[in-house]
């Protein structure tokens, strides 16, 4: 496969994995939760068959014993569970939706409704669509108002939100045709997407100022026909999520100096946006804030920014550079995915975590210096960065994740830390210019296809504590000439060294018990193999097509010799065989061994 095809395939795979793949889940006390590894939080996922009495815990543990705080209910968490008779929500819940409980026995129980509203454990779940009070005051002490709680209400004209509520969620007042006023103070820290869409406020032209709708000093929505240059005229302290989303007219934006956060999806797919002037007091850039803004070139993050969310600059393909402030300790999932114009990216010294696919597909990223504070990296974090040449993994990183540098076909030097525990599946697959790799002594396992297709790899040193070399780990590394394994290696996976045409010398572990199928298939330069005495199984086609193989010593304890194990080993002349009577020899084990 050409490198162009490899990269194209890789990008398609990454988009699928990062954008559409399901999140990891956990099953605890008959309920399904979606886990957020990065923030150690959990959401109650869809549980369509739940019945009886349910108590949602404040914390759960996954199969590895890691603790996650339960912070939300998904939109369809218990939707339609007619036999769900009661539910207890923990104080940790920060987000849920009207639909989370619609169609349940709890929702249908009118005894739980008071004055036309359903409250459960400090959460306002829903307001009756024909509530008789035109002016509604949310109960004091309410922590959360569910997304869509007032949706479709025909009567209410004004709503007062207490200081205990910090968020107005998606669709909260959608299609409330009579609604003309919502009162909330500075305690509201975020406003969800389309929270006021179709409401009386939204439909009232007098409330719009030059194409912008404001509610209580917050920018709620913009007209799709805004001028190319947007400057703040009215100071606002918040912007609703997705407020500018998919506006194809604006080219430059100057934001209010009162802003502390760019909300999620704020400029989502603003395809003509070229520059943004951010306020000096900005602290956070939300998830997907500038998602697919392909012409964005000018943006400077103020020094006070501490968080940049997942996908914040996803496929901002014209962005040439960006400097993260020194205090940023996490780069979110797919944050700079597909930023093809990035050539250099100075990492903040405080950086501890690089999220999954954070820089995947940044094909012109040349210089990469990972900070000493870095502790972990997400899978595919630099996959497809075809201009990278050198990588030094910092000392605190104990795992190189799946496909971390997959397809980085110009990397010629990789330095691994002494305390590295594992190299996961496909970590360096397709790194075609990598010449040498030194596996640290403490590395326990090398995953599937970890170095597959590293066509220039000539020298590999294996550490003392290595136990497992998984399937295809060094497949098609045609220039490797010698493999010397430590005595801790007990298994070699399928095709682990298959296609290593240049392999001439092989020294196997004394503790080796199992060599899987095709492990050394087509190693045409291999002349001699001394198998350890304790070896119990040789898989199918393990040494097939080793055309230069002349001498093999089979161990007396061998229990199984797979099909075509030595097929077409044309020059095999010296063969020492002392097999027990119960050893299973597969079909055509020596077919094609002419001598």
C-alpha cells in the first residue's frame, strides 16, 4: 500500500473513531453508564428495560476499580420505562433532560407533580404545558433545570430562576410562544444550544439588536445574515452554545471584554471565519468551539486560558500556529485534528495530558517537543503527522497508546522512557523511516502491529522484563537482521515477525512456551533456529517460506506442530527431531522441504 493510500485510509479511520464511535461503558447494579476517562465522570446511558425503584449513586467504579462521579443522565436514560416507579438522584447530577424520564411511571405519577411541575431531588424535570401561572418562579434550592423542562408551554410569560441554578440547558424554553422575560443573575454560567428557540422572546423582533438576540446580558443567538465583520456593541458576559454555528457570512469577530468562556460549538462550521479577537479575561475555550472553520488563521489565546475543550479547533486547516498559555494542563480529544497548516506547536510546560487524536492528521507539524510534565497521551494523538521526524517520550509517560504515531512516515528517531510499561497496538505502525528502537527494560508488552510496516527498521533491542510480543508487532520490518529476546518472553503472537525478509539471526527466550501462527513466516534470510526446550506449541505456518532455513532443533516437550509449520523451507537439511508420541503434527507440516 502506498503511503498516500495509507494516510487516506488512516484519516478516514480516525474520523470514524473520534467522531462517531461509541464511548466506553460500564455496567453497575443493572444500569449502563457512559464513562469519560479524561474527567473521570459518568453519565447514565439508555436503560430501556429498567423497572421498579432506582437509586442513582454519586459514584461508580469500572472493572479496573477506577472511580467515576455520576454527573448526568442521557436524553433517553429511562425514556419509556413505564414500570419505573421511583428514582433517587444524587447531589452530583449537573445535567439531565425532560426526555430522560418521559414515559416512565415516575413521570406519569401525578401525585409527584406540584403546581404543574415535577421536581425530583432538587431537579426541575418538567413543567406542565398548560400551567396556569403566567409568571413562574422556579423553586428555591433547585440545582438543575432539565433540558426542555418548559418546552412547548403555552401559558407562561415570565420565569424567574434562583441563584442555586448555574445552567440553562438545551431547549429549556423552546417553543414557549408566550414567554417574554426570563430573569437570572450572574449565577448562570452557561446557556445550552437553542434554549430559547421558537419562544416569544426569540420571535419578538424588538428584542434583537442589529441581528443579535440578548437576554439578561447574555448573547443568545445571531441572525444568519450578519455582516462580515462583527464587533461587540453591547457588552455581554455569556454566549449561548452554538450561537454563531454554521454562519457562512462572518469573516471576523470581536468578542465582548466581559467574556470568560467561549462555549461549546460557538463558531461551529463558520466556513468563512478568518479571525477572532478574544477578550483578555478569557479562561476557557469550549468543546468544538471552532470546529471546521477552514479559513481561520488569526486567533491568539489570552494568558489566562486554562482549558481547551475536545475538538475546539477540529479541521481548522488554515491555522498556521497557535500558542497555548502556560497554565493549560490538558489538550482535549481531537482538539487540533486535521489542522494541516500547523508547522510548529510549542507545548505548555504544565501540560499533563494530550487527548485522543489531539493532533491526528496535522501533516505539516514538524517540531515536537513534549514537556517533562506530560503524564499520558490518548490513542491516535499524533497519527498521520507525516512531517514529524523525531519523538522523545517524557519520563512520566508509562504507556504509548494505540496508534499514537501511526502513519508518521518521516519519523526516523524515537526515544522511549525508562519506566515505560507497554507499547500498545499500532503505536508506530507505518513509521517507514524509523531505523532503530530500544525497548526499555521495564516494558512488559509490545502490542499488535506496534511496529508493523517500519520498513527501514534495522535494529531492535528488547528489554529484560518483556513478556509478550503480540500479533504482527514487527510484521514486514524487512531490514531487521537480528532478534534476541530476553528470558522473560513466554509467547510470540501471530505474524509477529512475518515478512522480516532480512532476519538472519534468531535467539529465543528460554521460557518461551508458545509461538503463534505465521510468527516468522517468509523470513527468507533465516538460516538456523534453535527452539527452547520448554516450547510446547508451534502454530500453523510459523516458519513457512523460510527459504534459507537449513537447521532446526525441535524440543522434546513439543506438544503441537501446526499445519504447514515448515512448508516450503526448501533448504532444510539438518533436522533434529525428538518428539513425544502424543505430539500433534499438522497437515503438510514439512511440505515443500525438498531435501
